C-alpha cells in the first residue's frame, strides 16, 4: 500500500472524543431540526477527524452519488435504489454492540465506547460485488483487529461472527412473507482474516459519517472478498469456535461459500463467471483480479487450501 498522506500537523487532528462532544453540542442546539428541513442529517456533513490516508489503487474514485445510491442492503429492499430511499428513517443512534463468546471482555458496549480510542484513517479500496460490478471507495475507519483485541479473545476464538441489527419496524425488507434471506443478516470471518490489517471497521466514506444505506453506524469492509462478506449496521460481534453459517450460505449454498474470496478462476460455486467485472461509471468490462488485487497481502492466509472447493 502506498501512503498518500503527506504529514498532518498535530493541530489539524481532532481526537474522536472532541468530535463526539461537538456532535452532542450541535444536537443540543437543535441542528437536528435543520436536518428535517433538508431531508439529510446535517451533522453528517461535518468532516470526520482523519489522521492518515492510504490508497491501494490508482483507479479513479467512484462518485459519492453512486456509492450512496447504488447499494445492496436487503433489509431495505432488493433493488439498488431501495436502501437510499427506505433507510432514511432508520436510527443509527443511540447504538450499542453486543460482544459475545470466547473472550475475556464480553458485554454490551455503546457505540461511543467502541469508537473512542481509535484514530480514524481513510483507506481507498476496490469493492467487488459477487453480482459482477465494482467500485472504488474512500472508506473511513480503523483496523478491525485493533477493536477485536480490546475484548481479549481466547484461543477458542477461531472465527468471528458479525450480526446486523434486526429491526423489522425500521427495516421494510425484514417484514413480509417472501424473504430471500433469514434475518438477522449473519456473516463471519476466520479469526486471522478478521485480524488482518486490511480488514476495516468502517464508520464513514468520503470523509463523512456513513449514511444509513451504507451501513451506519458501523460496518466492516473486507476488500479481498465479495461485498456480501462486509456486514452492515453491526449489532453483535461473536467469537466462536465453529465456522459460522452465513445468511447467504443458508439461502443458497451452491452459490455462496464461507470464504468468498474474489476469484476470477472457475470455482465450484455455480453463481456466475467471475473473470470480469463492470466498474460503475465505465463502459468496458475489466478483468477481475485474484483476491480483488490484494493477493500480495492475503494469499498466504490460504496456503495449502483448495480455493476451487473453498469458494
Ligand atoms: N446487513 C447487510 N449487509 C450487507 C448486505 C445486506 O444486504 N445486508 N449486502 C452486502 C453486499 S451484497 C454488498 S455488495 C455490500 C454493499 O455495500 P455498499 O452498499 O456500501 O456498496 O454490502 C454487503 N453487506
Ligand atoms: Mo454484493
């Protein structure tokens, strides 16, 4: 990865705790009322305090408008435009995250407890959906491993499970008879994948807080895997001994496996040919790269494995 950050003067860095206090102050001043008028949470317009910027690609960024209106978030509907439309009334605050399973510090943590000690950085990553489209997104977050370590996982924590919030009243896609997936949305990573420095806990994009459709207030991003591994709006983090069964594995195991590493070679998954992709905003197809272009950094995690079978 090349570090594009020149050097940031200490005076330019806002600690996250200061940012949270300012946010509280703005709320108390009734800025939220203005949000009602504009249809947008103006608090999110405040730039996040970012201490470091790293890019993993020279490809142009996918425009903000596309990243925030072309989404997969089935809790809010199955069309790409549904999440931006239907997630407007979703409430990402107050928020708490339950930490469960094989660790020394399980419990219920407020979002503020979770975020407070972490310095935020920007990471520009390629983002590849199993459906065959891709984007380049400037995420804002911090290494997920730094967060997981704070809960002191034990040796029995061989996998980590991530569960999205279950709120049928606020999430129209969780209501109704016909359901493609079982709720809540469950995903998982092997422990070493979760701890890998590329794996991010994400709170924002384009320098601003995540909008609901992108998984506010906290999601993960695992850039060498298909997008569905990157669970949104996380409510529970669970350290487990056995490989979790994700929502997608339950609904269509012939298509979706546990690993779901981006792989342009044929695999035993019958979902589609993954050798090419369409970058949003581009006309010609691109060749899909092994591990989405991150092979140098992650291929060694899978040495000795048959990735045709472990799709
Ligand atoms: N809870 C939840 N997380 C989810 C999904 C979902 O439907 N529900 N969709 C996944 C899929 S298929 C993709 S491609 C990415 C899309 O993230 P984006 O909308 O921020 O680009 O989110 C993933 N995370
Ligand atoms: Mo996806």
